[in-house]
C-alpha cells in the first residue's frame, strides 16, 4: 500500500536543512547531520536543496524529503527547481516530494508552469509536487494545475508580493480556506508563536529553516538584540 505522506505530515513541523556554497555548514554531511537532529526533535519531514544533500539525508534519516534544486538560468529569475532536468535529478536522488517555483515570473526557455507540471506527471509520476508561491492568485493557479501541496515559501521574495518581515499568515489563511489543496506555511517564521498562528490559520504543516538550521543568522539576531539593548542602556 502506498503511504499517504501528505497525511503523515499533517499538523507537523518540516525542517528546511539548507546551506549555501560558502556558508560554514555547506556540504551533504553537515545537512545530513542537521536532518538527523531535526528528526530527533520531532520533525515530520525535511526540506533539502541539491541532489547531493537529498541523497545524504536519505541515507541518514528516515523522514520524507521535500527536495529542490536551486539553479540560476540567464533568461529567468526562477531558480527553485526551474526545469524538468532539475526535477528529475531530485527525484532520482530519492525525494518523495519536489518543490518548484510556481510564481508568475517567466520560466527558463519560455516554458509555462502548466507544461512543466504535465511533464513531471508523465516522467516522474512517483514524486508529489509542492508549488512554492508568493501570492494568492499564484496559489489558486497552482491548485488548478493539480499540484499536491501549495507552500507560501516565496511571499516577500518576488517584486509583486507583500514586502514584510513577518510570515504571510494572511496568505496561508486565504489559501487554506479554499480547501482545495493542503497548504504549507513557509517563509520568515522565527518563533513558536508564529508557527502556532500559521496552524491556526489553516496550514497543513509548517516549514521552518533559518530559525533552526542557520546558526550564523540565529547568532546575528541575538547579537543585534544585545547591541540594541546596550545602546538603549547607554542612552539612558
């Protein structure tokens, strides 16, 4: 019997284990260790970038993986699993889900999102599709194309989406209220309270990355808070 992975992650925390080239934790071995730590903490799934990291995490950790492959093409600003080539590499690495940019931005080679999704269904039928969107209209469009999950990942990261420092809980709620496709809350989530608010808004599950898995950014926030507190104390 095929596992209902979408139901298995319901109400849970998905931890995004990613590090960019040049960052201290860059490399499959570090991300695999991070994924194991997340699993021990109770995560229900892992979000990971690159086939190499997906394979390493798959070997080290039994949790389902939402895989993606960030790659930049000169003719497009779309970089999250932008073409079928990247989708295939992520699927071959063992990810159960593949996340891809489902925004309205022009795609590489001029292919439409509908064409990409149709190709995935034909050539990689075993993977479930996670549509990373930045607006309500993009989420609705992705749902109509038959994706398995919609994620608010890119809200605030496209020029046509709300530019705010907080997670876009309103977008989560509006998409979830449609009751068409399960919605993942992702992007700019830093606190337990924000996680709870996303679930209360109707999120199927919550994805947290930087606040858990990027220690340099976590440290930077603490240092910033300490410096602000010190400056206020000196001003008194």
